[in-house]
């Protein structure tokens, strides 16, 4: 009888894990890099435009409002060392990332939130920790699927976000 109970429990656990995995309707993406021997990484859901435009999706976002920066489970940013983004320092740790339309409505902020692992629509503003202004650039070719990239650049690193015609980035260095 005990073996049957364990078997049933195992099947139920596998069903639960499968349901969670299937709820992630979009592929997951990762990017990581090492700076001064310390790892920086980002893991995120990769929605596709599927005939829509980023102007339609993000252009309607009112100034000061947030977008979950990805799909499904919140985007997770991890750093093993303190990072200096010139306007703010992000201490070593794990965060969720959010995109905020700046108050002037023409620029974007990358928001580091102390809460992580939650569903991507569960943004608790009281946990917002650091706001980093993003620099926008022109795209040569629109990108169908959201792409976040970490790469080494001028003594530090860059996080870039591309989706459709949106292309924004911020530079950082280790502290």
C-alpha cells in the first residue's frame, strides 16, 4: 500500500511540474557574462510580436507605468558583484527586471525590483529598488522575439533590450 501511495504522489508531482512548465507559453532565454571573475546573468520569457508592433504594445503604456519585460514568470537578473550603472548602484543579488516608461514618455527606465520569481504581472512597486535610465538607439532591422543581451563593453558590460523597433541599453561596471 505504501508503494502505491508513493507512486501516486510521484505521478501527481510530475503532473504539477508539467502544468507549470506548460503555463510558460513562451520560450525562455538567458544571457550571461563574467566580469572580474563574477557572473552576471539574466533569464526571461521571450514573447514574439506575431504581427503586432512594439508601438502598439508599448506605445500605449502611460508615462510612469511598467511593463513586465518579458513573458510568463518575471525576468530574473542575478549579479555576483555590485554593479555601477553611473546613475545607480545595484548590489550583488537577485532581482526581477521591469521596463518603465519614463515620465517624459520619450525614454525608458530599467527597474530592479527586490522581489523575484513571481508571475510577470505581479509587480509590487514597493519592492522597486533601482531605476536605471536606458539609452535608445535606432534598429537596422526589427527583432521579432524579445532579446536581452549581456556583453562586455569598455571595462564593464552592457545590458541591451531589443524587441520590434525598440532598442535600449545601459552600461555598467563592477564596483
